[in-house]
């Protein structure tokens, strides 16, 4: 009877070792996956910090631009480019494009 108990004990011990080995392998695989996710998140965090810094600098530049009075030449340029305005004594010429004729 003792041989049978010893065999059962050895079999159970071997099963426990296999289960522990499998759990350890799973834990290592999950650890590697978590580490990769962490590294990806860290890269994304750095990129976002850089973007936030760039946006802060742009915001400061825009605030500064709002605080300074624009010069007349800047206002005139914007009126011409965006609104198509002209001075009263100016003449505008429009040129029609000639169509290509074949033959």
C-alpha cells in the first residue's frame, strides 16, 4: 500500500509542478504584454506632451498677436486678400482666359 501512496504522491507532486510551471509561463507572457503596452503608452504620453507644449507656445503667440495693434498695411493686406476690397481710386482689371482651339 505504501508503494501505491508513494506513486500517488509523486504523480500529484508532478502535477503540481506542471501547474506551477504553466502559471509561471502565463505570468511571464502577461508581464511581457503589459510591459509592451506600458512602453506604447509611454511613447504616446511623450508625443502628447510635445503636442501640448507646441499648442501652448502657439496660444501664447496668438495672445501676443491679439494684444498688439495691427499696422494699417496689415489691415489693408487682409482686406484685399480675404475680402477683395480695393481703394476708391484703384482700377481692377479682369483677364478672361482664352480657350484652347484645336484644328
